[in-house]
């Protein structure tokens, strides 16, 4: 039986990048969804997000990659990482 290897702890840059992807993907989707569903409740929003989450997160990763290729860098403030 193969032993499970421990993953190294993520670097602050990896944590910042992951957080940026989450913010870009979710809030980019949320603005459009709220305009289309002004009367929807929290449960409807969560269900709708779960349906499109993988696609929106993929798009956000691509957006972030394009920003990085253009010379922009995403870096979290040290306090923001420590707060999580």
C-alpha cells in the first residue's frame, strides 16, 4: 500500500492567487445574477452558484493568468492572509 505524502503548505503567493480567483469568479457572476434575479433569496443564489461555479472559477483562473502575463501581480496583504 502506497503511503500518503504530505503536501507542502501553500505559499503566501499561492494563497493570494487562490483568493483572487475566488473573488473574480464569484463577484463577476454575482453582479449579473442579481440583475437577472432581483427577488431571489439566499438559497436560490447558493444553488445557482453551485451550478456554474466550476466554469466561473476556470474563467477567473484564465483571467488572472492573462493579468499576470500582462505584468500585474496579485499579492495579499500579510494581515489578510493571517486573518484566515
